[in-house]
C-alpha cells in the first residue's frame, strides 16, 4: 500500500533511539505537517529532472516514427516499436515518480505515501487496460503475477544485496511486515480458488458436486463430446462468479487497509523522514508534470500493446505470453519505483525500501487486479469467455506461493542481510527462466 513508516521507537526493533517515543495521534505535529512546505529551488528546472527522463526524449520520437511512418508489414517494425515504447515508458515513469514525490512533500507523509504507491502502479494499470481492450487476458494476468513477484523477490532482493554490502544488518518494522505478509497470504488463497475450479472441471472426481451437476446436464445429451462441453460451461460460469466475488472482497480489504493506515492506526505509520526534505518544484509545476506524464504514458501504453499485437499477428513472437507479462511488462512498469527502493537501501533506509516494494505488491493485488476484472466486464461483457477471471496458471500460483513463503520467513525477524537478498534474487531468476522456457 502506501509507504508505511515505522512505529514508535519503543515498539520497533532496532529503531533509532533519537526518535521521539510519543508519536500517537495526539502527539504534537511538526511544522511540516501544519503548513505547506515552501520550495527551495537551488537549481534550474531542467537540472532537477531525473536523468532517466532522457529516455522519454529519445523514445517518444521513435514511437511516432514506427507507429505512423514505418512499414507495419516489415518484421522488424514490431520489434523496434516495442523497444522504443518500453524505453519511453521507463523514462516517463521516472518523471511520474519525481513529480509524485514533489506533490507528496506538500501533502504530508501519510497522504504522500499513499500518493507515491498509487502513482507507482498507474503505469501498470494503464498498460493493462489497453491490453484488456485488445483481449490479451493472459498477458494481463501474467503482468499482475510479475508485479507481485518482481516487488517481493527482485526489488527486495536487490535492495537487501545492495544495502547489505555496506551494512551487515538492516532493520525494519516487524509489525508492518507481519500485517503485509498476512494480507498477501489472504490474496494468494483467493487467487488460488478459480484455478481449482478449472482443475475440478478437468478431473470431475475432485468435486463430486460438480460431477453431479454434469450428470444432470448430460442426461439430455447423448454424445460424449457434448457432455464434456456441458461440464466446461458449468465450470466457466462458476469461475466467473468466484472471480467477481473475489475481486469485490479484495477491493473491500484494500479500503479497510486504507482506513487502518490513515485513520485508526495512523499513530503506527507516521514518519518524520519527509520533514527534512524540501521540494524543488512548486505545487503547480509538480501537478502539471504529473498530469502530462500520466497522459504520455497512456499513449505509450497503447503503442506498447500495439507492438504486442503486431508480434502476434506476424507470428514473430518467440517468447511465451507468460514471460512477456511476468517479466517484460512488469519490469517496465516497476523499474523506476524499484530503483528507488534499491537506492534508499544503500542509505540504510531499509524500512522505506521495504514499504515501497511491499506497498506496490499490495496495491497490485488488492486494487489493480480486481479493478481489471470489473473493467473487462464493462469492456467485453460478463459472460463466460468475456470476463477476465482470476484464474492464474499453476506456474504463476506456484511462483507467488514461493515468493510469499520465502519473503514471510526471511522478513519475520525484522532484519535483512545480503545473503537473504541473494536467495530472493536466485528464486526470481529461476521462475523467470521457467516462464522463458514455457511454450
């Protein structure tokens, strides 16, 4: 979810002793919380832009060329359009991250953290919406898997290794880790059930009730093939109903988590780190850049998905849709936010790094995934085959279960080191190869 801050010093293991012991809801608020922060621009505007933002200036003209001027029948057009769009999206995401941080300094630590997490996933959401409109359901589901998997294993693992090479042990809030991991387990169980329905349709003995429904439906049908189709239709309708119910529950849990972090238990989630920073942009400039970059990433996402369509139409896509969604799309959408999590770990801000990675995972699981389910219904219909269900493949569910299990065990003590990070990276690399070799 949002970038949760550590609880009070007398509750968080390894917390800084200099932090005030009373940070409850009735504690005195700092000047940064009581009034807007005044910008202190010491550099020209162009020097405050992130360096990776130059990728937008390079990639955007290339996207225009390959989308409107190049020959779409040429096999290389799809490849270059895909590369140019991915490069431009990466540059745009860094601008969104910078603008969001600037706005967050005016909004305060709590709402600023929520704003950071929300706009950290806006690129993935926009790409997924265009992919939904194109009917690329497998790619969309794979991108959801890749976002959760990438943040839990790749981003956290890289942060642990990068920070652990400088600090032998880094600490973060155990209470927040337990709450977040518990929410991920609930999400994983909800995502597992639709896949079990499909398995029960293939092996009716797993669910005698479903087999009984099939027997009744098959009583009026003489042919064996028609009997199989009847069972598949029952299972498809059941999967749709379960997916809609699961999406509604996930959205409800997301709202409850917001209430927990912003209202009832905000005293556990306050941070004074942002109070020592001053924005370099005015609020108008930051909001303008954020709006412009969001519109730009919407256009680039359409070009990105169009390149995938060209790959499919031409038959030149030599990698599986699972790898495309789990690794490529997820890495492009999370690259900028992931790099921030890795960099701050080097500064011994493992709590912030943990909350960036975990917050993004929870945002995708509790907000992005259910929103995409309902969006597919409004786009294509609510019937079987029209709705994007929460039926993930066995490899996706196995990788998610492994990521949650490993992360939960390694993070339960509130400490991290470089060896734990290496284990995270090793597991991510293995599953990336599994999806690469997937037919």
